[in-house]
C-alpha cells in the first residue's frame, strides 16, 4: 500500500515545474492506513442514526468455550453466522416477551490479544424499546444470566441441527460415532460457564462506538505494538487483562505470526456488522421516527455536530497538499 507497486500519479506544475508523486493506496479495510477511512465513515453513519433517540445502551459481549471455538474454526461461515443469530435472538426474544422493539448493533470479532483465534460477538443494545403499538417507549432491564442461558440454547441448537444434516465439519481429533454422542458432548458444554460481559448502562455512545470501530475496519494489531522482527522471529506487545491489564511481550516465529495475522482476514462478502430490531435496514427509518417522539435527543445534538468523515479528495489534500 502506498508504494510504486500499486501505481503512481504524477502531479506537475507547468509554471514552476514542481513535481509531486502520489502513490496509490490499496483501499482495503484490513490495511492499517486505508482502514482508518472506512472506520471513520462507518462511525459517523452510526452516530448519526443514534443521534435521533436518546436511549441508554448496554454493551454486551458473548463468548463460547474453547472446544466450540475449534468447531467454528473449521466451519467459519456457518459458525460466524450462528454467533450472530444466537446472540441477536437471545436479546430479541427477551424484547419480544416485554412487547417492545429494541435496537441492536452486532459486531463480530475473531481474534484475541495475541492474535489467537477467539471468535466472540459484541452487541450495542438499547435499554428498552418502542412498544409494539407504537404509543410509548418502555425501558427494559437485560438480565445477564437470562441472556447467557438463551445464547447457549440457540447456539447449541444450531450446532445440533447442522450436525444432523451432515453439514458440520469436525476438527481433527474430535470424532463421534453417532448423534447421541454428539448431543452428550454438547450437553456437557451447556453445563459449563460461558463468559458473558454486560456493561453498566451507557449514555456515552461515543465510547462504545469507538471501541467497536477500532476493530471493525482495521487489522487485528496496530503497528505500534510491533517491537522487533527478523526472518525468524516476531516480538509484539499485548495487554494481559486477566492481570490488571499488564503489558506483556509475545514472541513467535515469523511463519506463525503471518498465519495468526492472516487468519482474521474477513471472509469474502461476509458482513461483519449486522443490525436488528429498531436499527434494521428495512424498518429503521419508520421506527426511529416514532421512537424520537417519545425520547427527545438531548445528546443527539452533540452527535449531530460531529464532523463528517473526509472524502478521498479532502484526505489527499490534507496529507499530500495535492
């Protein structure tokens, strides 16, 4: 990216003969440079939507056990889709019981701090929603234990159905002679604790969106974490959140580093962000206009004042002066 390998534009002034070379970018959102433009554009669009209503939000994170991560690793498209489905249905079903239409923004993240394969899903959820009859906004508390049980049920049910259809690929060393053995394996996992993190109510949406956007359109590791590398080894830093976010050093071979890094390139044409309920593409405009009548936007004004992302022309002018 931004090398002569992708081509060059030459700008020349015919009066003073001043010449400037402008090297082309790759325009890939996985690139640390080009991904910034993608992230800024996405963040601005989401902030603009959320500025219409002043609802508070929960930031919820669902994870799965290590043994299920191994299954997802060899069934990426199905596994990622199942994570979206199970997480969204766990919350939407609760909204439905309370007879409200809430809003969910769901984002898939596939890596941990050491670039290990760790698929989990983040959700920004409204605390409550618009009543089904559209006459008021009702706040609804989302209990973590209930969401955890429902996520387990929906995720394991999806695995069972896919296995019975003969479509589920099992990782090496994981073999089952019949359906009963596979069901017993899933039942044993259902009894275990699945990590679920639910934040306190958020009225500062910028903080949550900033965290999400950081991983949405950028590579899994920033360049400033890279300490040293040669043909044989790569050293980089990571924060150990199990020990008070202490910064540690991770060392691996160059081949392993490239494998870990490229493993998290998004699947072709696979949406890593999805919207449900109040924020769904089909009904977003209609429902949010109704919701805005009952919860006026006090901090929405602040969000609307945020500057729109720069266009390619404006970004080029700011960085190169051409």
